[in-house]
């Protein structure tokens, strides 16, 4: 049964809770999967970016290391051999720059005390006419040099390879930033890179290229030990000039090929952007950035790689989203399936409840009607009945086991089985909407129980062939008995009525029709006669009957009358002929006769039959009982002929027969219409 009231509400709440838990679990699972995959994807992307970053760094790091190493070797070589000459430096520079495309210039920058500056300029001018030690003017924009300011030491560029565009004569000591890396290199005894700045290129106007110099110290002796010795022994610097865009060219190409933007910062002192592959856009830190640190000739640089929208690793971001969407969708599908199954379950529960109510209702109805039930599977012959079915026959279901359709046939009256089967066939064929039959079934104590069986097919196969039918059995024995009694009573009543009717039209003594019925029969005879048939009425009266009664007694007289009536009846020829007792000892016979002669012969036969009886009558001159006959015959009676007229005509003829001596027949014949065509004819 479907829960009602609070129970139903509770059931709805638990169902809703189940769906909510499923949805929550599904969504939480999806989010967890999303986060896990997203983290994994982010880690993979970081790994990928790091690997790419290393590839990008590798694009310049090796060259840079080579350049620094070359400068280191250069510094050591000049320390061992002494300061280079112009030719030496040109040769050396040509081979070094040729090997390394990282450095755009290689310079020899001797340290010149101020006191020897003039001497230095004079000597240099011998080699390089017009050589002067200068420094950029304050308003320097690629050109504009002024005489060098007096300071303790000058570090002018003496030689350069190549010389074109080189900052020959420029005293690097003018700029403390430039000098910082040189002094560090001097003290360390190894090359040190400067920070980046606008490169000074003499003879080249326009914006200065962004670059830096790696300076390697050159001492008077090879490898002086300790800072003081290095400071005392220092004679100058071999400096390699490196342009940042040139250094980053290959790295930027690699970054670009991988859809990455590259930013380079110099981290020494202030965090300064020295290169950007993204043009002049101001740099804003981003969560997707991958940061790598690189040592550039002793300076800490920082490379920032930022994935662009088309980054090769970006596609991996789809997996978490797909997991989230797939998980959400799966949760939705599962939730819908659960809701659907819950809805179906509810519908089933409702249907079951309705069925249970129907079943209860049906059980009550059946209990009220005391009907037996049956359910017959036609294909298997299996018949299922209820206990009441068996009780009706004074039996139990257990007694009837094994039970099937032959059990019914065995218990059914053989005389009713055929009609019951015929009714069944009519229903199965579809001729009748339901099966109804009444038959007798054998009760356990031997008597017959009348059963009314009603049912109908309720299951058919795909072709409409009946598979199962079910119905009820009602005990109608009492009704049948009532019907039989009614039937018997009706028959008795009918018989009584018939008797009454007979009595009403028959004479009680002789059994002949009485005078009352005479008119009806006459009219019927006339109705037939008017279709062209002739009609005859014969009246007869026992002769000397008073005397007979007197002689033999009234009862004997009655007996004569009975015998006479029988004799007359047995003489009749047709079913329409009839004998009447018209009064006392007077009788009438209506009969058909095609001709007057036939009519006369018929009456003669009646008279002869009476004679043949030879009933003794001592008081009659004939000594036997005789009668006088008056016969009237109409060849073609018209509608004007009435029973009274017929009676009168026959009576008149009888009168004549009496008058003429009795024991005879007088005949009147009417050949056409009612007009008498033949006068009295004495027959005997
Ligand atoms: N036994 C008996 N006699 C009857 C019955 N009905 C009438 N009769 C008698 O029939 C007699 C008729 O007598 P009548 O009319 O004088 O005629 P009849 O003696 O036969 O003389 P005719 O007819 O002239 O030959 C009467 O004595 C009646 O009593 C009856 O039902 N039974």
C-alpha cells in the first residue's frame, strides 16, 4: 500500500534527501576531480614552462659563458704577455669576435693615471691620429664629447675591434656605474659584467643600443694573488661589449616559437627591466609567469616567461574543465535517472494501491454475492477457482485436486455440457460480448446444482487469439426451481383454462359442442363458404324419445344421447366438420359437401350408422332408436346468410321429416344465393 499522510511526506523527504546527497556527492566529486586535474595541469604547465625557460636560457647562456671565458683567457693572456699593441689586439679581436657573435666589440681599456694622461694621448695619437681621451657631454645623445675631466685614473678605450663605431678615446671612468663592474673585476681577478646602459658608439647618432660590458682585468704579472696585489698590478681591462637585443635574439625566437613572451630583469640593485619581447608594454606580474635566474658574468639576471593565449601547453587546461563538465553532466544524468525511477516507483505504488483497493472491493463484492470465481488459461487448460466455487458443490478445493478444466467437464451435467461449450465458442469467436451459460453440476451428496456461469476473455495474443478468460459461478438452483414451479403452474393454468373453454363450448353430457358454440362455428363455416365453398347444416331429433325415457328411464335416455353423439362424431369427414347438441334430444351437424348429392349421402350414412346400432325402442314403431334429419345445403352462400337463417332452414326441413313420419331425411338445397332451388326432398 502507498504510504499516506505523514508516512508519505516522510517518504518524499527521504527521496528528496537521496537525490540531494547524490547531486552533492556528484558535484563535490566533479569539483575535486577538476581541482586535482587543474593542479596537475598547472604543475605540468609549470614543468613545461621551466623546461622551455631552460631552453630559452640555453640559447644565450652558453655563448655568454664562452664570451666570459674568452675574456678571462684574454685577460690572463695579456697579463702574462704585457699590454697588447694595436696590431696584436686587432688580430686577437678579429679571431675572438669572429668566434663569438655575442660580443659586438672587444676593447682594450688601459688604466692611465691622470699625471700621465698627456703622455698617453701623445703616444696614442702617433698610432691613431687625432686620438684624444674624452667623455660624453652631459647632453650626450650618441654624439657630443667633451675633454675629459681630471680624475685620479682614466680608463680610456685605446683599441677596439672592430674600430667602426667603437668608443675610442672615451674614458670609462666618467661613469661610476661602468667603473663598478671593472673595479669588482680588478679585485676578483676575473671578468665581471656591468649593468646595462646605453652603449656609447662614436660616430653613430641616434638612440644608443642597450647593452653591457664584461670587463676582464689585465695585470702586469700573471695571476697576482690578493686584492692589494691586483690593485697594484692592474694595467687595464679587456672589455667585451654585448648588446642585449643581440644577446637575446635567439632566446626571443625560441620563446616566440613556443608562444611565450620573454622579459629580462637585472636584479643587482634595483629590479630593472632590460629586455622585453612584448614591445613597450609596461610589465605587470602575472600568476602564469615562470621565473628563472641566470648568472650573467657575475650579475644576477631574472628571466620571466609568460605564456601567450596560443601557448602550446594551454590546451591541457581543457581536461579539468571537461572533467568538471563531464562530472556535472554525469551527476545530472544520474540525478535525473534516480528522480525518474523514484517517479516510476511512486506511480507503481499508486497503481498498487488502486489495485489493492479494487481487489478488496472485488473480494467484498464477491463475498456479498456468494459468487465462485474462475480463471482459465485456454492454452494450458489450467483452471484456477476460489474456495466458494468448490463450496457451491459441497466440496473443498483440496478434494478436487488435481484441478484443471476437465474437472469442470467431469462435474458438469452431460445434457448441459454441449450448450455450455457452444456458448463458450460463440464468445471466443466474438459473436457474443460475454460468455453466459446455465448448467447443472454434481453436488457431493449426489444432487444437481444449477450454476450460472458468466465471464469474458481478458487476455489475447498479438493476433487477437484469446489466451485467458475469467468469470463467476452463481448458484441458481433456487431460481431454477422457482422457474420450474412457475412453468408448471402456467401449464396447469393453461390446462384449466382450456378445460373451462371446453366446458363453455361443449355439452357436458355428450361432449358435443353446445348451442352457444353453434353460432361461432356457423360463422367460421360461412367465412370459408364465402371463399366459394358449399356449406351444409343437418339437424336431427330422436324419434319418440319421451316414450323412450318413459320406457327405459332417463339415464338410459342419456346413454342413448351419448351414443348418438359418438356415432355422429365418428361419421365426420373433415376437421372443420362439427357436431352440436342444440337442445334436449336435438343435434346439429355442420359439414362441408361439394354437392347436394354428397351432402345427402353423408346424412344417409349418419342415419345408417344409427340404424346399425339397433338400440331397442319398444315404444317406437321402428322398434329401434331412430332419428329424423333435416338437411339444408347451400351451393354458394352469400354474406347475407346467417347462422340463424341456416338454423331455420334446417329446422324447417327437420320439421318436415317429423311430419312426414320420422326416421327419414328431408333436404333443402340452395343452388344459388339464398333462394331455395330444390323443394323438400324426402330421402328416406
Ligand atoms: N333422458 C333424457 N331425456 C331428455 C333429455 N332432454 C329432453 N329429454 C326428453 O325428451 C323428450 C322429448 O319429447 P318430445 O319433445 O315430446 O318428443 P318425442 O317424444 O321424442 O316425440 P317426437 O320428437 O315427436 O318423435 C322429453 O320427454 C324430454 O324429457 C335428456 O337430456 N335426457
